C-alpha cells in the first residue's frame, strides 16, 4: 500500500457574502489567526480533526463572524447555532443544531463525534449531551454582540425582519490534511439573519455544509443553506474530486451547479487527500485562507 504521509495542509473560510468594507480587515485577521492556530497543531504532528476543531474555535470566538460569539439573531432576536465536525478516516461525524447555550458549538460536535452513537443532536438535547461531556453552558446573551443587536432592532423597526437569500452571513469552516494523510472538515454558523426559530440550515448536515473522506477530499460550504441542501453541495464537490477533478475545478463546478440548478449563492473550500486546495464562490466576496507551501499565510476576500 502506498504511504500516505506527506505535507500537512489547511484551509479556513469566514463566509461567502457581501462583506462590508469596514469588516474586511477584521475578517482577514480572524482567518489568519485561525490558520496560525490550526497550523501549529499540524506542524507538531497533530491530527487533522484537532486542527479543524481548534481553527474553528478561534473563528467562533471572533465576534466578526456569524458563529459562536457574534452570531446572527433569528426572528425572535435569539442566537441559534449549528455546527458539524467530520472525520474523513472513519466517516464519523458529530453535529449540533439550533443550540442556544453553547459558546463553541464545534466542541459539542466533537464530543458527539467521539462518543456516538448519534450524529446530529438538536436544541436542549444537544445541550444536555454537551454538558454531560463537560462543556460548560453559557448565557445566550454572551453570544450577542452590539452590531447584531443594532441590526436586528433597526430592521425590526423598518418591518424588514425577514431572512432573504441575498443575506447569507459569515459562517466559518475549516478543512485539513495532517502529516499522516488523514483529512477532516468542519463548519459552524449562527445561520441566516432573521431566520425562523428552529430553522436548521445546511451547515450541520453531512454532505450539505460539510463532508470529508480520506479517500478523496474534505469540503466546508457556506451560503444560502436552503439552496446548498438541495444539491448536497459538499458531497458533490468531494465526489467530483473522486472522479478525477482537481480541488480547484471541483469547487468551481459545484458552485456553478448551485447557481444553475437552484439559483443559489454561496461558496466552498476544498482540500484533497494529497493536500491540494480549491475554493470557489458566486457571492461578491468570500473570505478564505490557507497555508502556502513555504509556510506563509495567504488570506483572500
Ligand atoms: N449556510 C448557512 C446557513 O444557511 C449560512 C452561511 O453560510 O452564511 O445557515
């Protein structure tokens, strides 16, 4: 059997959307910090799954992104978050949906992945599971930042408090390959602004907002979840790599399909079992970054 060892590889994103100019520098800095954290783990021989989880925790803690602290508010003015972590070696995944009391939903996803037997837990059941794993629960108010509160209040006054496909957000994600050739992917989000309470998007669904298979590739998607779910976009991208496309070509093809078949908007990052990377989006911007071959951090918006 051919050796699977080799160079580690890491990519992160902070959402495909119309990033306002005043948030661009913060989005870039946040992605750079997440890359540094994940890369430190990979460079020391750590696992892809640890690197993905750690990078996403950094992004969840950064208030500029729509994940963890800083998440968008739903129609009730409440934060409800979704997250998933998938291990490409085993195809095991752990995911949470519509949680309100977990500061780092990706940690709860990791716990579900490891403890089994379930893959996706929602709401209070997910929170109970996380608490039993030793993850402290938080006050929902801890997750709300002034920017999001003001936006919600302003739109409510204007009678515009509804979710629209033009307003996806700064969902976060990461994909990694470690030095042993294992790959993993994760995605975390507060979901779309003004969504109906209880709405669950593509992000925590295996194959939609995230997929990883060490035999082919790992993907994390972002954008209008109701469209991404219809084409099962992350799995589509991974299957295109399995069929022989490069990650760059597979990412492009998947985003074209999103636009053509369901008129969806969004993007994705993709990394194959050899560590080659790809990214594509059809929104005005997507913030994403990777660690280049010389070890430097590259971030695009
Ligand atoms: N895909 C996320 C959702 O629909 C939103 C996003 O990526 O911005 O919940």
